[in-house]
């Protein structure tokens, strides 16, 4: 059963159609990355799932129950984008306050608050006012409050925004740890390299429409291309390969070998060995997520991410 | 647990903005200032001597060199063991003129009163029950002596006796404010605290609490709250109750503090002050409900403060206006007339042209009464609650069998409390209901 499920979800803000028939399913224990340009509808989708925004049509379910109910919210954690914590709190008192709203008993609240703040590296500053925290520290605190009550599903909207590379790595480690514990994570991020490193599934939203979705490995795989490298000083027999129906194009120090449908790479290896050549590098070529994203967005609506031409007066 | 979490959060916010310290500091300062007031019992001798001294001072200014000199001599308390208000007193009242020439002139000007005139003058002293004034012999032609004896006292206890308030533990005597102890305590409790103080407290609390909800609804903050497992209506109602609790606790500090220090100093325990805590909180609920609605609609504390303040002014205006117009109803005008006059209903008749007709009073056009009635009916009856606090405070201080008490009871008794309370509660419920509805249905 899906932990997060939407069917033909639509949201209309007066004249703006923020979401158009979005249907997604996220399985338990998975990390789902939702990609999209600014204003694509990513945050709206999360807000509908949490009941912060009302849906216009369609269905949305969380943990098998209608999305947005108080009972469901007890089992989810959320870090919003551009969050603003009440700065009169310290990191510790904020977690204590949110714990109170989540009906976590006092003793457990205090214990969990320390644990969580230690996990995100804020224990040393936990009694300082939030207004003295850097952006990265606030982001870490955001992660701490999202996972404070041991939720089953965690929604993270741009969790690494403003965090330094070391902090990002730590946040990735926390996400991995949550995944290992069987938690489901729904991630909105612009940092595609981050998403690529951590997510199992991704969906791409374009102007409120889910234009692509799937397993990240499958999506980034390029069928029929391999990157091959020979020992230094050796030359690739391109003509022989061409005669067998393979294409070979130089790619830096390596070669990109094109394999037609129905063929595989083994005959190429056999040929190279027969010629006494040593294969030092061989991998199936993949697209980066960024390439996939740009390509998908361009395909869906060519020119959409380019600046609008200026109107002449 | 959720309620206490929200309440604690509101307090943390108020403390952080330092306004809480300011309000608490102000409350403590007021309590300390009132606690520093000493009420010194003024003896009868002092009172008579002071009256003579005041006369000397006034006439000395008006007629320099020619003014008679008044003095109290040979003052005796006739039963020394009794309390001042239980004693009889005797003394000699001496009037001395600068020279013989001025005797006649002073008599003509009434500056040398006769025994009867003195009887009348001293009889006006509030606590004096009976007084005897007899002319006494004198050797000097420019001197007049009167033997005066008071018998019995209208003051049955300390509260009706003259006291002098002194600020800062007696360091600053307020001689000009000498008067009955209960009147002084009434001035402090009913006017200084019940009217002026309550108004400031209401305004300050409106300003402080007006930030609670807009801060919660700020972009980036509201998402965090709404993602928690708490219904929006519950959240807003808790926030509202949190604001009320803030006002309640603040009122408890100031009212119970004043009740205690004033009781210790004056031995008059104005228990009505404690009962007023609930009424002030209820009055505040009217403004805070409007402030909450505006906060939900606009997310602006400034708009919330302005709206609540304007409403406060409006309700006072409506309260005073209603009473003023109500007193001008034809039946009430007729009832009040010392002699019979005909009250004219201007909607029916434009006055009489008959010169022999009885004198007439014009009532207001009927639409004025209808308009005022409708406005008064649909708006919270803030002024009624004001009257109630006045009654609660004054009840402990005025004579239960006196005319003042009768008038007070009549005024408060004339209020339709079922209407007053139900309209006010309905107003609060409607404002809060609208705020909850908007908050529950709005996309954030």
C-alpha cells in the first residue's frame, strides 16, 4: 500500500492552476524526490498533503487516510521551505513547544529534544535564541523538529537550502538513516545532485503537471551507450568496430561506444582482447539528473526556462 | 497539554518582546505606589485648627493687614479613652481683629459670625452630630470668643473619619486631600484603578496580545503550526484563550496587589476589586475577539490594534450616548419634571400655538430612539459592565443603607442583565466564530 497517494489532484488559486491532475504513489521506506522549476506546484502539493492548503479536485491520501487530518499529521514530520521559527525560542524550547503540540509527554520531550539536537549538531547551542542561529543552523533545527516525534513520513521542502557542503552531507546521512529505519521521505529540492544521490524515485512537475516519474536509476540510464577506456598508448580499432555495427566517438580520454538494439557490448570486448588491447574502464553511460530534468522540461514545453523576450515600446 | 504549550509560547513571546516586563513592572509600580500611601488619622483638634488656619490664609491674602485672625484654644477631648469618632469635644473659638476700627466693618462683612452662624458653619462638618455654640466673655474689645462643644458623632467607625493621605510612606503629606477615609479609598479604587487604570490596562493588553496571532500566521511560521496535529479552530481558540489568560493574570497581579496593600494601609478591604478581575477579563474578551478576527483577516497587528481601539472608543460612545438619549425619552422626561409640563412627541405634533397651554418639552424624533436602541442592542454592552465594576468597588465603601447606595443599586438594577450579557457573549462568539471559520478554510 502506498504511503502517499494522489489521484488527479488539482488546485486552482483564482486564475492560476497550480496543480493539474497530479497522480503519484510513494511506497513505504522510499525517498521520493519532487523536482520542478519555481512555481511548478511542488510546495502546493506538499501543503495539500498536509492539509495546509485545500485541494480543488481529486484525491490525496496519506498513510491510507485522507490527507490533512489531524490524526495523520501526528504521524508525519514537515520542514517547510523558507520556514520562520519564532525567534524568541531557543532550539531546545522550540522542540519542547512543538512536542507539546504533538502531545509528547514532558519527560520524553526533554529527552528527545536533546537527542535530536545532538543528531543535527546543535546540542552545543541548544539553549541559545534562534535569532542567533545562522541559516544553516536553522535548517538543521528544521530537520530536528521534523523528525522529533519519530514520524512515519517526513516531508522536506528544500532541506539543504543554505547549508554548507559538510552540513548537506550530514543531512543526507540523516535521511539515509531514516530510510534505513523504514521511514518514507518526500523531498522537494532544486539541488538535483542531492536528489540524485539520495532519492529512489523522482517526479518532475511542470506548471502543475507531473510530466515524468519513475525510478531514478531507470530514468537516468541511457540505453545502448557505454564508456570504454583502454590502457595508455593503445588505439581503439574504430573501423573494425564499425564493420560489426558499433559506433565509437571520442569522449575525453575514453570512447563512447554505441550499441544498437539487439546487440550487446560483449563482442566489442572480445574483439579488443583478440587484438591484445587492455580494457581499463567500462561503464554503462548514464544521464545526470540535471540533464534529464532539463531535457524533460524542454521536451514538455520548449523554451519555458528561457528568459521572456522584452517587449518593445 | 496543547493548551499549556500554546499559553507558554504566548508568554515566551510576550516576555521576549519586553512588553511583558513593562506591563508587569508598571503593575508592580502602581501597587507599590498605592502601597506607599499612608492614611493618617486627623484629630478633631487638627480639623478645627486647620479650618481656622485656612480662613486666616484666605483672608490674609484678600485683606492684607486688615484680616481678622481666627484661632482654636483650650481644645479638650471630653472622653480621652475613646476613639476620635466616639468622643465629644470642647474648645474656644477666638476671633481677633487688628484694631477697633475694623470691628464694625468685619461684622458687616460677616467675618465675625454670630453664635447662630457659627452653629450653622460648624454643623456642616460631616461627622458632627450636634453642636453647641455659646458666646464667651472677653476683656479685649477687638476679640470675640465662643465656647463650642460637640456632642455625638455621625461617624460610626474609622472609615467615616477624616484622614490625610500621605505618599511615599508619609514623606509627602497630601494635606489638601484630607477627607473621609472611605472617600479616599473610593477615589483610588473606583477612579484611579477602576476607571483610569483599567483603561490603560485594557489598552496595553490589547497592544501586547495583538501580536500573538499575526506572528503565528506569518508566512513560514504558519505552515509549521498547521502541520501539527491540532485542529485549526482549536489552535485559534487556544491562542485566544492564551491572550485572555495573559490579561487575566496581569489583572490578578494588579488588582489583588492593590486590594492587599490598600487593605493593609486603610483597613478597608475592597473585595469588589477581586470580583472585578473576571469582569475586566470579560470586557477584554470583546476587544480581543475583534483583534483576533482582524489578525486572521489581515495578519497585521497594527490593523488588529487599531480596530480594537476604535471599537473600544465606539462602545464607550454608544454606552454614554445611549444613556443620554434614554434619559430624554418622553416618559422619563415627564417623570423627572418638578412641575407638570407636557412632553411633545415631535412626530405627532409640532408644538402648541395656544399661549395658555401648559409649558412644553420637546422630545427627540422617534427615529433617534429607534436608531439608538438598535445600535445599543446589537453592540456589546461594555458600559453596563463598567457600571457593574463601579458598583462592586463602591459597595464595599458606601453606607449600605444610604442614598448613594440606593442610587447605585437602582442604576445597576435598571440594566437588563440577560440582554446585556447575552448580546455581549453573542458578539464575542460571532467575532471568534468568523475568525475560526476564516482560519479553518483559508489556504496558507
